[in-house]
C-alpha cells in the first residue's frame, strides 16, 4: 500500500510517498496519489526542518531505478552533511563516467533525503540541480 503525506518546509510543500515503511518518492511539484497518512518518514522530514539535521539519515529509502542508479544514490547517502563530492569522484568509485553519474543524479526520485545537491562539478560549481539552485 502506498501512503502519502505532505510536509510544509522553507523549501515549499514537500510531497512524500512511502511503501512498506520506506520512502520511495519525494517531490516539490505536485501531490502524489495514495492513501493519505502521517508516517514516521514524514515525521523525520518535519524533525529535520525543526533543526535535527541528522533526521534524514534514519529514513529507509526504496527508490525505483536501475541497478546503476541505485548504486549512485547509495553513494550519495554516504556523503556527510556539510560536505560535497564531485561527479568525477563518484564516477571513480563506481568505475564509470562523470556523465553517467550526473544522469543518475538527475533521475533521483528522493531529492533531499538522497542528497544529490551535495554533488558538484569539478570546478566546484553547483550545476544541473533539477529543482533549481534556489532550493
């Protein structure tokens, strides 16, 4: 059963979808279809915006994606709060190309919890963030 909830945040309304206790989708743009119910996942997101910056680390995730995408997303969750990695650094760990990592990063269905915003270009710039640099 797919459970959905909304969290009000400084970034706007966050729409969450949870299946089997794991977060499977997050969007800022439109409500998700499913049974509306408050979940521990939505509570953790609220707690994050109340100041517990480690609250998102406790959320179990189950995003839909290819094996390569899931490998990239798993590496993203390893990037500590306040740190960044380049596309090239992640690509080297996966024996892949920075472009392939960027493509997987852009397909991330759980932005914020899978911190794609912690990945930067080789020159240190933030580029290609799907939700816009203001978020």
